[in-house]
C-alpha cells in the first residue's frame, strides 16, 4: 500500500513538473532587434493582394507598414521592398472574381498603407501578375504609376538613379533602380523589374548592371516571379496569365488563360541577366506561396543568393486574411558580408494572447547567408 501511494505521488509530481517546464522554459516575447548596433535593415513585404481585395483585410496592411515606420529608427531601416501583387485585379469596376473590393478600392488601400512610410523610409514596389490587365493579344497595362508615382514618397525620388519603360513606353517605377550606400561604405544598387519582364526590359537591366559606374556595386534584383517553393527557378514557355472578360456568369467575371508573349521568368531571367552579370549578388521574389532559398555561382564564379518570400496563403488560404501580417527583415551586419534573416508578424505581436505566434523560426524563415568577401 505504501509503495502504491509513493508511486502515485511520484507520478503526480512528475506530471506537475512536466506541466511547469514549458512555462518556466518559455522565452519572454521580444520584438525584432539588431544583433549589432551598427547593423542596418531592409524590410521585405510579400504579395499583398489578399489584404487588398477584402475590406476586412485591408487594415492588416496598415498594421504592417505602421509597424515598419514605428521601428524604422530602431532597426536602422534603409529601404522597404515589396515583391509585387499589390492588388488582386488591376482593372475591375465591380468586385471582381475574388474579394469584395473594386480595383480602384484595392489600389487606394495599398497606396494608403504605404503612405505610413512616406517621408519615413523609401520603398520599392514590384509589379506582379495580378497588377496587370491583359488583352487577348497579350498586351499588358497597370495602374501602379497612378497610385505609386515616384513623388508619392520624396525619399523614393531621392534614391532613384535609373528608370526604364513600361509596355506603353512610359517611364516606369516598376522598372527602376535605387542607389544606396550602406553605413559600412558598400555601394548597393536595388534593381526592380516588372512581372515576367519583356526582352527589352531584360536588355535595359543588362545594360544598367554593366555600366562602369556600377561595376563595384552590390546589385540586389527584385522581380515577382522567379523561384518556386521547392527553391527551383520557374521555367516554362510560354508564360500564361489569367485574363478577365467584362462578362459575368453566375455572379463571377469570366476568366481565361492567356499566353503572354515576350515574357521571362525564373530560369530565363537567370540565363539572360543574372548569370552573365558579375555584380548581381541577391535576387528577391514572391508569386508562389511559401518560401525558398538557393545559392548558385554566376559566370564569374561568384555566389548569387536567391530568395522567395510569399505568405499570402498562411492566413487561411487564398480566401483567408491575406497572410497573417508576416514581414521579412534582412539585417545587414557591419562586416559587409553577413545577412541575418528574420520573419515576423506585427499582427500576431499586437496581443499578449497571440504573441507566441509572432515569429517563424524554422530553417526556411530564420537563417543567415553571406555575400562574397570584398
């Protein structure tokens, strides 16, 4: 009898102790912070279409950008990048195929969210496949220049050093380059290319990175479609996009797949632009839900890091909340080589009830990589 009571008490003590261990071992919540006070950061925003297309999701974008603005000084944030798909549909006067907002309301909401950054930190926005209207002949147009003119944020205008053209021959923010000198004295060129860039845009970019004035710059290339979630460069010809007719059937606009002529993604961008260049050292993209990372040598034998970040399906799928507010923070350490990657949700961090979910710490979301020694 004594033995049974003793064993029962021992078992209860063990169970009670096991319950206590997680509480005692749980780390105290903390917001992102620099690992070195002399570091600086670039903040990466994923596809935003899921936030833009629903009125109830739109405020999440403002939580994300407001948080970035509020922490820009503490994190020494020099630039904010968005990998594209700023809206669900570029040109719909009704609610469109998905969501409850017209295209005008979607563009307004995204531009309003980025207004939190105006005058605080510069930002560069790529165009995704959803940011265009396509005709049956494959022509494309986007309203990004109307809602994100270069003068919207005076800090953007100050950093702008190069610009290309859109499909209509207009000066384009989606084909542009920003120059940045880091605190440790390294010159960067952040090069932005439209979704599935046309051959003329690839040629323009090749000319830019080949200019003598950028020979010693570290070039960071951003374009919407490049890697998939298996960290493979997207291949396939021709590129197909979703186009919409002004015909409603059963309450939804008619859509169809359209071949996009003169378009490059993933493997073609690598082959035509990234691999031949000696100074492109990082490629950033979105488009495919998930995350990926790979490193390959270019024609000069130098490493090129390639990163996918798109959280749009993490908040309940394609029709969910848009992506749970995830952002990615790239901390550039003062050694001029090391980059620390953090993935964080200001949305989850708002409440003590959800703060334990505010960090993604698995290998694909929290890691470091190194540029070549200079």
